[in-house]
């Protein structure tokens, strides 16, 4: 197994499958691994008490559109239900 730039040991999917007991013991002792699939890093296996990776925030998220831009139309309280039904029937014919 190769050591990656981050200092974690690289672990292929096949090695994880075949040596899962050794890997779980190592993780339980605080060791971390970079999991690869066909040589491409796809994830990390780290102990539960490992500090969370910090990601730099380049720009804060901005919410645009969605339900926030929809404005409710005022209710038409002066029309009766029968008047509304008549208008809907007129639209059909």
C-alpha cells in the first residue's frame, strides 16, 4: 500500500474487502486510510473521534428563487362558491 500526500495510508477496495479485520483494528487504534477504486481516491476511513475536516468557505450560499419569491394572491372573499363554480363551468365550454 502506498502512502498518500496527506500522510494517510492508501487502501484499495480489494484490500479493504480482503483485509477488513486488519483495517478495522487499525482504525480502532486511530489510523486513517484513503480508500481508492482503480487507483482513484474515492473516500476516507477515519476513526469516529477524528476531528472533522474543515472546508474553506469561499463565499456564503445565496438563496435565489424558490418558494420565497412566490407571493400569495389575496383571497376573493366576496364571491360565493356557486359563483366560482359557474365561472369554472364557463371556462370549459
